[in-house]
C-alpha cells in the first residue's frame, strides 16, 4: 500500500466502536478521553517515519472523540496527539508533543527507540514531572496499524473445550521454548509460527498436555535500564497494547502467524491460554514515559492518590495501577478479552496480579465491577479464567477469595508441597493440598479444579534447581543477587548446583519424581512448568525476567539419559491422571471415601498428624462405571524422610493391592500384597497401589 495523498476527508463517523475499524469503504476512529480538549489523528507513510496528514477528530460524543476517513484501508499507519491541560498535581498530563498509541490498536509497527522526547517533562529539571517538555516523540515511537479483523480464514477451527477436571496446564514462553529447538526451521525459532510448528505441537501433545499457557504476548517495550545493562525484558510483564500481539514474536507470516499457531494447537486438541497483564502498563509512575494512556487521559486510566493526584497508587509494585473502576477502562479490558477470544480464538486467560482487577476504591471486592462484568458476559464466562490472587496492596492476598467460575494459582499448594518433601512438619496442610484444598475452595459451589496446583512456575526455581540449590544465584541479572525470592523452600542435598556425586544426583532425581507424582496425583488443576518434565535448569537463577539468553531458553540437545527417563515418567503420570477419575476429582460431593493411615496400618491419629509422620492415603469410589482399566480404589504412601519405613499395608475390601508405581524405582511395579504385611517404604518416596 502506497499512501502518498495528503488530502484526506474526515467526517463525523461513529462513537460506538472504539479503535480504528475498517468497514470495507473507510476507517472509523474513536478514542475515549474524559478530560482532553482536542484529539488529532496523525497518519504516516508505510515506513512510519513521515507524517502525511494530521486530522482533528471532528466530533465528541459521550466522552469519545471520533471521526471517519473515507477510502482509508487496512495497512494505514496512525497514532494520536491529544490536547488538554498539563496539570500533574490535578492528575492531568496532556502534552500534544507526544505521539500516543491507540489503546485499541490491533497491531504496532516499529519499535520504541528510547529518547528523552518520550517524557512529558524535562528529565534534567529540578521539578521533574511538574515541568513541560516540548520535544516531539514521533520519530522514536512505533505506529499503530489499521487491520482487517475479518481478513483471516479460520476455516472450521473450534475450541477443544477441554473440561476443567481433565485440564493439564503447561506454562511456557514463545521464544524460550522454541529458540534452541533444531527440529524447528531456524527462521521460525522464537516466533508464534515456531510455537505452532508441528515439532512443538507434537511434543506437547505427546506429553499429554491439554492446555498451553503462554507467558505475555501483548505488545510491550523494552526497559531502558535493562538495555543499559545488556539485558532484555524477557518475560514481558509490561504491556502497552492490550489488543496487539508482540511483533517481536512475528515470523514470516506476521500477525497471521499467531492465528496459525492457535489453529495448530486446536487441531491437536490443545487449548491456548494467554497470561495477560491488565493490572499496570509500561508507562510507570509520575517519572515514567508518556506513550499512550498517560497522555490520553491519565486521571481516568490510572488510580492516583486521593489527595495527591500527581502520584499513583502502586498496588502492583511496578509504578502504576490501571483504574478498572472507571467504566471506559473496564470496557477496554473487556473489549480486549473479547477480541482475543472471538477474533484470535484464544481459549482462556491467566490474569497477572489478578487481585488488582477486583479492586474498588474501598479495596478488593469479590463482587467488584470487573468480576461481575466477566461472569455475566456470554462469551468470556465460558472461557478458562485463572487468577493470580495476590498483589502488594492492602488486603492483596486473596487465595480462595475469587468468585465462583474462577480458578486460582494456589501458592499454598506450592509452598506446602515443597516443605513436605523437604522433610518439614506440614502433614495436615499437605493432606489438604493433596485433596484439592477444600479449606479454600469448597464454598459457593466451587469445584476442586478451582485450585491450580503448581510446584514451580516461571517466577522462581525450576524443578531441577529446586532440588539442586539452597540459595538463588541471580548475579547475571546485574542486581548483586538482591532480586528474586530468597525463601524458596529448596534443598541441594549436599552440594550447591551441579555435582558428579552419584548419591546426591540419585536423591535429586527421586525428589523430582516425588514432586511430579504429587502434582499429577493431587486433586485440582495441575500446572507444569515447561522443561520440568526433563529437568531443565536455569543454573540457580530464580528470576529470569531479564534473561533472553541460555539461562531462560529451553535446551533440547545433549541432555543426559536421566532427562529422557524423567520425561517418560512424566508421560506415565499424565496418562494415569487422564485415565483414572480417582486422580482428578470433579466434585466435592461425589461420595469419595477418604481414609488416612499411619505406618502401623491404623487410622492416622491427631497426635500423629502433629508429629509429622509418614502417611498413607486411601481413595475409593464404588459408584464409578465398571469399565476395564478403571480403578475404584487406590492407596498412596508418602515418606518424606531419609530412612526406610516399614509401612503396614491395610487390608479391607477385596483383592489386596498391586504396586503400580514407586518413585524410588521407576522400573519396579506389579508386586501383589494380599494380606496385612509390612511394605518397605523407602526414604523420600511416593508409592501408588491399586486393586488387582
């Protein structure tokens, strides 16, 4: 497309659909601002370097500036300049010298080239953000692109609609997962198309995964302070465009590559879940740049301190908090979610710092506007909704506090399971986490799947490092190892990091199996961190947010034999979970028979719970269908301690017990126990028995 004509007609257009919307004959532009005085639409040539027209949006209806440009087609680059009061102490930061991105832009072209012009104030002035900077930011800012949302043929693509009880989530990163995979063509590594490549999809399908959760893929800029240190924002938790895919993950097909990826996963029966960041933006606090929302209507888009509107409420710890109490800001989030669902065929969302979205001026509210809006929405209420139920604000820890219909990352599960296998005294908590955390989720008709169980995630140690390091090793992040969590509940078993000691390595491998078996045999929704299935390491770095490097990339070559053994063990665990209803409870009211045993074969007593003893768990359901291969009874034994414990196998019912699996020896199975006798439960092991 060659836009060389500089005379454009602009008419009133419509206020009813925000963003740049092509109707087949022209494009309608609409942008919300409650406090602006005038909005200019700036059109650019294909290079994005030359402004070819500047048009004032002619109408203002219901706090929305709007205009229609006949003949303007998809491919056109544009952005805005917004005029209004520059009064930071009143919460207003308008500066028409700053080129602003459309909050509804479906695609961005170009990169941020950080410059002092991006700041609305004089960086060197003593009064900082109270001063006014007249430098033009256009040469250093990406441009928005008009797209045709109906320009992609989805064919017969449909969501796999995996039921929650059958769901197994796999958290990964588009670039990190594909960058070093030689089975993917080199030009596709690190891209959406690489993520959707047959080699990627087949691998994930073969594991038994049902739902891939991608770390943030909304457009986000790099952070200058990281660039100055030779680092990058790898994770991407710093969004600036809630409708635009991050162009850094484009392959040869551009934005279509994202849709190709989704369709490839759907064809394999795998869902795509996006990790989304609506709690804050890349504009930071009062000293941050003016890129979009801050220059469009700072006072509406962000929460400011009640009596000092110059400053931002910072419940996120990242400088600002998006004001979802404002109806237009809430509408933007809802429109974004619907766009990704309806136009990009995404199956669900994981909400970073999700407590923020439930915050009203008086604090977190389970019946807040955002939650109500989502749960009544006929489209979004049917998607998978996963909250990260915490932020750093007052009352910000809300595990178990989200409304019905939501699942939640359960960090109590993570911490308790880590502590248990480390040998700490938490058996009662461990029992609750194994059975779906009913103390948190058995209320208001919520189901066991509401607990998203995980031992590791992107934030923290990988599984391998959890059993290999006592301390974090984040020196490569350039913060003197002061970043990242220090309380990891990890243990190295005698050596810090890699070792040639066969005894230590054997214990580590067994502990990995214990963690994986616990995760897959627990009620709730299991989430596996990509690479944990074969022991991926980040060399002790537990905060790889800035490591677009070998530290964070998944390595696929020259792996030791133990990696494939662990991967096959993981496949086995997933197969058992998928085929056995006892291991993936659907309902708290299903009549499940639960019994806890001590090592003597008797029922666990209150005193023994307090002592932190080795425990046995019986699960039984007589109402399960009489189908071949379906278990009606299982017995699990847990020994987190170093020494072997004689465990008296209780006998009740009919048929005795068959050893199905032990983490002490993956080759050992089939032993039949038909009468009460002691089973030598090896140290640091989990054992699963079934009926013959």
